[in-house]
């Protein structure tokens, strides 16, 4: 159920974590990789993320039976075009992009018929990026969503086992639905967090140091996700435009309703809305997706 | 530096935590209280939050040298009118409201000249409410903002020592500035979180169970603050209308700029914005106001 030679294209947080997890769990014979900059390639080799690095994707994929594209969504098509002619017969090609339909549209045309395409999206990350940000437990108890493109059940199951071996909870769904679910649960929350942090940064009458000092009152919870990798998020929004704009429209509509209630002093409308939103939080706790400890169980000393 | 008889009006999360912390640190001789419902009064007495409960605020404040109003912001004026004639000479009156100017406007006119008014706002809370939600360490290393209304330095220092005794970091600022700082760091983030959770709850094509299941991808961080006490937050928005609407206007402006960049495919604008917001997160970590552990150091098992 493992792969002989795994090739990682792009060596950031996610690729680094795959390398460490796959090695620790014995899921890969050899792990090789490549990255855009010589510095990243050197770092990955130095800290032992990969057994071998190559200067180009074309060289890196030679002989690999699993190739995972770990580059920003906007770079997937270019990389696919580059590796297409060099892929081994029977190779499984996957990716870790946060958007699926746009990646499929960009990558699939470049893959030869003798390969198998199984797009994937591990719902895992931290605010850190780069090869040294990876860690072996990143995927434990985290969902990994597969959107198989006509891969056989046997190939899909084999790739599923690779992720399960790294501790992930694997689910399958179609690409369009994936993009809509993630727009709600991830893309729009990130956009809003980026917006809120930007507003705080812009104010004149309230200083940055005050915003930072008193951030525990609510603002702080927005800043972690607004510190994620800018390139990754630029590409997510550029490549999930339709779902993002749809959910954003609903968000604005709802925000204006609350704004109007504040302006009109409509306490009942505010109270009813705030009561309704409490229920969904309860659902998240009941589903074991968060802790109800104060501050999510943040260590007291860190505050 | 302590008070002989502390009276808490309203016995929810904050009052309960004050009672437990003051008792543990020996900051109060006797702690008495009152609450609107007989059930809350009975619970507070049963679990030992207070030494004695009274049916009405007027009875409760008799002989107290410190009275803290721990009711929603919208109820402060009514309570102040009720207790005014019964306050002991020299009594310090304070509150724990999240808005300060509106509380001062509502409370000050009812307080006799022989009392001292020192409004306060502890920046602490959890998503739970009610007398049983209180705990003695809630204020440790948390800010408590005082907006003294002409109290002498000696009286202010004595009350400051009470909060410092409970572990809080005490700062003074004027009420109007407080309301603006909190609009940015707390009120608008809460409003936005409530909005986002409401949007997720409304969707038809993405199910609630999917939103909950995949919430760790970003959405989850919004839900904790959107689960706070609805009455408290209704009153915050109704009583900090000006600052809230001002910051909300800036937020909408910024959100529309990002929305336009997505629609136009302007990757540079998105990248520049996302890069800028990263710096403020770094500031929060450097100031020791959060941890950079993945998921804020949430326990893995809880995910």
C-alpha cells in the first residue's frame, strides 16, 4: 500500500510535512523533490526532508510512481506541462491545492493517458510556510479530500491509504462541491480575516500597539488565519472566483442587515441573530472539531 | 487594599469569576450579591459564589464599600437608579461593561455625591455564561481598563489593587477612546464572526454538517466568539453605535476593494494586501498576546 519513489514538486510546509510523515510511517521507499529556488532545495536536502533534490520538475519526476504537486494553485498548470512528457507509465499524479476545479482544468490536459490523476486537498496548515515549517504530525486527525478523476477504485484506495497512513481522515467528493464547501469553511473566513486585520492596520485614531495589546478581546482570533502564505491565498481567490463571490455576496447582505439593525436600534433583530449563531458553535463542539476550553486551551503563560 | 463588603449586581460569568478570585486572593471580607432571577440567586448561593444573596439590588448594596454592576450594558441605568438612594457613604461603584461612555451616561446621574464612580472593563470572557461559568483564574494576565470619573488617585489606586490582586493588568484611558479601541479589537470582530456564522447557517447547497465537519479549515476560529452571550452583545452594539458604524464602514470599504480585486483577477493587489496583514500578526506574537503553536496550541485529541 505504499509507493516506491515519491516525488514532491514544491518543498514548503505541506510537502515538508508529507515527507516527514511518509518517512516516519514507512509509506515511501525513496522521497525526492524539487523547488523553484536553489535555497529551498538546499534547505530541504540539508534538513533531510528528501533523499535527493533535482533542479527541475522534469528531472525530479523520472521513475516516480507517485508525484504530488505542492505548488501554489496558480503554478499547477505550468508544472504539469513541464512534467507531462517525463512521467513514468502508471504514475499517480496528485496535488494539495485548496481549490480543485481550477487545478483539474489546468493540470489534466497535460497528463498522458498512461498516468492516473487523483487531486487531493489536505485541510491542514499553520501560519508558517517554507520547508522548515513542516512537521510529521500535521495531517493527524485532519481531513484530506480527494476528487478522483476517473481513477480506478484500486488506485484511489491505494492513494487513500497513503493519506490514512499519515493519520488523515480521507473523504471523496466532486470538485465543484469541494470548491463551494471550502469557500464557506475556509476561503471567505480567510478573506474576512485579512480584511479585518487590514482595517485595524489602517486606523489612525487607534494605534497599532493598542490593537495588538488588546487583541485578546476578539481580534486575535482573526489574525492567525490572516498570517497564512500570501501567494497561496492570492491563487485561491483567483481560482475559486465564482464560489467566493457568491458567498461574499451573502455575507455582505447579512452584514448590512445587522448594520441596519444597529443603526435603527433594533435590539430584537440583533438578539435573534446572535442566538441563532450560538447553535452552530454547539454543533462544532459536539462534532469534536474544537475544544470549549477558554481561549481554545491556549497556554496561560503565552498570553 | 481590600474591601470589607463587596456587592455584585448580576451573577453571571464575570461576577462569578470576581467572587471566586476575590475570595481566593483574600480581597474581600464578605461578598454579597443579587440577580434578576430566583434561580440564579439560588445557584450562586448553592455553589458558594457569594456569602449572602438578596432579592433586590436596593437591599444588596446596603453597607457595601464596593458595588460592581455586572449586568448587560442596557440594564446599567435601571440598576443605578434603583441602588442610588441606598448606597453607603464613600462606597465605590464600578461596572464591567464592554462599552464605557454609554454606561457612564446612564449610571453617573443616579449616583449620590458621597460615592465614587470608577467604571471598569475586564477584557476577559469565555463562550459560556451564567453563575456556574465563573472561575477564579479568568482575569489572570488579562487587561482591565479603568475610565475613572474624577475619582481621587487614592481611590483609583485602591480599586486598581483589587483587580491586580485578581491577576489583571490594569490600564487607564478615557471612555471615548476606550469605546473606539474596543470597536476595533472586539466589537467589530464579534459582529463579523456572527455574520459569517449566520451565512454558513443559511446556505442550502452546503449542508450544516459539512460546515461543521470541515470547520478546522478556518471557519472554526470565528465560531467561538460568535457563541458569546446574545444579550450582552445586543447591548454592546446598541450602546457603541457610533464607533461600531465607523469601523464597519471602513471594513466594508476594504472588503469591497478585495472583492473587486478578485472579480478583476488583480493578483498583485491581493498579494500586497495579504503580505501587509502578516506583519500585524507578527506584532501580536512578539507582544506575547498569542501562541504560534498550530491551532493556538489546541489539544490534538480535541480536533
